[in-house]
């Protein structure tokens, strides 16, 4: 590993082809200083990044490539979305999207190793792809990056060139919970037994679920993202004592990042492992907890698009939903508000493509629509009677008839 100044990257740039593809971590681990330094010296280039945050180069000439859009990609002028679950996304790096340069964001070296810190995800595969192709691996070494155990620990010789940048990571503040969210969290928690393994991500619904689960015992966490919700459950004593929490990235507050530093309870693995449906299915009593933008009367879930406009992506939702449904005693739960502004989130038919379908249950502040083992007419009736907002139920019944569904309200 050769240390250079951030403005002295010309020898690396000279090895790159015209319009190179740079693969880098996203979320709180995005090496913004190094990416922007490279951008100042490149013309057109491709940025392959999962959940790119605000602050990444997004101007004309930068083509964003991703399996999950973050706020940075939503601002970009040229975005290419690859509809793949996280369990298979690393395959892109050896097929459609081979890297010309891999840019990491790591700790400073400790005993001749570095840690990728708060995001491993597909970056372990990216380093391997770079080595196969003989292309450079550059790292932004940051003393503020927590040292996290797992697949992101690399020998320092795996890095060709490094720059030192001492800057805070990108945080995401915990959600503010209203009464409806607290009710949803309690309903979710009521379905989770002590000793279950849970997948719980980031956002209002996971934070509400964590609040509801804080009195549980002997829970285990196996997730794509470890967030403040995981930290809160650990501090509440709801997890198995001494058991590692497993994810492929951390995303949340600066307090979360400090808590993860050298924490033997936290382990980040590559997403091929954490998101493997077969690995998830092998965990008894696995409960996946997701939110959605809308659910239709055919029990199809849209967690990715506003109409036909891509907002986020498939990410790990299909992996964990499929794995949970094949876990012994497992459940796939979808939790969401029953309305968004003046619209119902339970709809007759999705406004765009489905992210996945047929979860175990859909939960709103109004109650639980149990879907598993019910025929499509009964699924629709339960969604209307138990999950939809009362203001929209009559409209949904009318729409259900137009869709060929027979779902009269339950007697009584």
C-alpha cells in the first residue's frame, strides 16, 4: 500500500480507459472526498454504487449504475438500474459491470490490516474482481471509520494506493415515531416470538418494530443492514447475550458507528452470505420485517417505485422474503401506514411492477391482514377489512369487483 496525496492520483488515472467504471461503497461509507477528487480530473465516467448518498458526483458526464438508488442517484442525470437482489448483485462485477477502478473507504491500518468498516456488501467481490482484472484498488483511509470484524478485514497489501482523509461518516438520524408507527411496531412485535431471528433494516418501520420488541428475549439478528434499531435492541437486553449480530452494512447515526467500533458483537459479511435465501431459510423462526410503498389486493408488494419511476430498488427484500417463507416457523411481514397523504397505500392494483408478492401478513396501524394460506378472494377481503384505512375501504371493494375478486366484508 502506497500513501499519496489526494491531489496526486495522476499515475492511477493514467491506467484507466476512456469512461472508466469506478466501483465504490455507498451509504455512510461512501468515500466522498476521494470520489470528488477523482471527478475533478476525469471527463466522463461510470459510478457503480449501492445507495449512493447526496454529495456524490451526479452531474452530466457521470453515469450512475446501481441495484439500489440512494439520494445521490436520484439527483443524477444518467442512471442505469439493474433489477437484481443483493444476493446475486456481486455477479454484475464479473459480467455486465467489471470495474476499472475500485475505491474503498477503510480504517487506517492496524497490525497491517484494514477494515472496510461500516459497509462490506458487494465490496469484497469488487476487490476480488479488481485483482482478477489487474486493475487498481485505491482506499480512502479514515481514522473515523470504525473497525468492524468480518469479511471486510483486508491485508493492507490488498490496496495499491491510499490517501488519508480524516472526516466524519455520513449519518442517518433515527426516525421520529408518531402514534400510528408505535401501534404498527407493537403489532409487528406481537407476531415475533422470543428466540426468533429477525431481519430489521433502517427507517420508521424498523425503528418502530425495535421499540415494540425491546421487551423480548433471546432474539438474534441476521440482516442486510444493521441500524440504530439493532443497537437499541442490544442495549435493551432483547438479544441473546454474547451472540454476534450479522449484517453486510451498518447505516444510521454517528452513535451507531462509534458503538460498532471494535465491537465483538458486530460482524459484517459479504452480501452473497447474508442475503442468501438458503442461508436465511436454514435459520428457524426467521422473521423478515419490511415496509412498502403500496400493497395491492393480489398481495403484490411495491417497495421500489412511485408509479413507473424507480425510487430505490429490490435490494435485499426479495432475498429475505423468500428465505423467511422457507424458514421453519418463519414469517415475511410487510408493515406500512395505511394512507400516504390523501391516498391509500392498500390499492386495487399496483401502479407499477411488483417488488415481490405473497408475504405472510400485511400490518398497518389498523390491524393485521393475515395472507398466508388464504385464496386470492380472502386475501383481498382481509387487506380491505383489516389493513386498509377506513376512508378507502368502500372504494377498494368496488375496485375488487372490477378486478374479478369476490371479497364481501366479513359478517358482523
